[in-house]
C-alpha cells in the first residue's frame, strides 16, 4: 500500500525512493540514471527526457497557478461575502456569534498571506517555480482551506455560496 504511513519506512528498507511530491518525481524522471535507462532501452533520448520534463514542470506550474487564483476568487467573491452577511445576523447579539468573528477574520488573513507568497514565486525557471509552489504556496493554500472549512461549519446553510461536501456526496439521495 503506497499510501499508508508505513510505506515510506518500508520503501527505505528496500532501498526505494519515496517521491512524495510532483516536482521531486519530475526531477527524478530527468535524472542521469533515468536518462541512461531510457536511452539504453530505446524509450527516450536525453533530449526527449529534457523536453518531457519541461512540459511536466510547465503543466504543474500552470495547474497550481490556476488553483491558487481559483481559490482566491472563491474566497474573495463568495466566502468572505457570506461571512460578512452571517456576522450581520449577529449585529445586536455579539455574544451569540461565538468564534465567528475570529474565524472569518482569519480567512481574510490567510488569503492575504496566500496572495503574498504567490506573488513572490520565482519566474524564468520552471523547476524552481514548481518547487516553490509545492513547498511554500501549497501549504498556505491548505492553511486557508482549513479556516474556510471551519467557517463552513459556522455559516448559515442558506448563506454558504458553494455546495458542501455533504451535498456533493449525498445530494442524489434526496
């Protein structure tokens, strides 16, 4: 089971690499060892490995950039608006709002952090950009997702602008 927590330990015992991110896997595809194997078996030339690697890095970078922009758009145009409307429901009853204000404010904060780290990504070197997106930007996307998920549990169902996981998974049973 390559997805279990035990697998990295077992792989290490067997002398197998654990390519746990896409940028690491792409770089390994283009390693000298892989190029030699591909050339010896007539699968790819070194130049073909280089070209495929560039395409894979570009695809990864473009996909992640689209995901970041989509996440930020969804937060800006849907989630934060819903949070503001929900807070308005508690205008006269702040003591009943519970953790809403702090949670909703943290969405704004985490979105701003995501914008900042995304703006600092390197350009001109696809591998460096892919590594940065994987190691810096994706963890910040996850941090934003965690607080948005928390807000989903607080928001009035009628205010939440997107289908919930429950609705996506079980709406056909209704």
